[in-house]
């Protein structure tokens, strides 16, 4: 079986050539990296939701109430769509 040289790309830089596995299997170093990443990301997400979960609920409730009140004022301030008899645009030649 011949080894195929694909050349070096920017994505290949910084990668240890001895850790390359042609079958696509990950090395122990890569597995450890992703395990650590998953753990840290999970902890960050939990902390973020604990800190900001109640704030987000309050903001969403406020936005919903504000839009409902604003819409009701806009509807109440609209004139009915009826022709005005004294409007000069309504006269036919």
C-alpha cells in the first residue's frame, strides 16, 4: 500500500504527524481534548442558564406586555376607513 502525500495545508499546520491515523480514528490526545471541552462547555452552559435564566424570562414577559399595550393604542388611534364627504379627492369630474 502506497502512502499518498496530500501536501500541507493551513489546517495541517500544528498537527503532530505521528498522531495521524489514516482510518480516521482519533488519538488519545484528541479524545482527551474533546472530553475536556465537553465538560467545560457543559459547566459554562449550566452557569449561564442559572445566572441569566430568570432575567431572560423577565425580559420576554416585558416585551410581550409592551407589544400588546402598544398594539392596542395603535388600533385605538386609527381612524375608521370611511370616505369623508367633504374631501376634494372624492369629487368626480
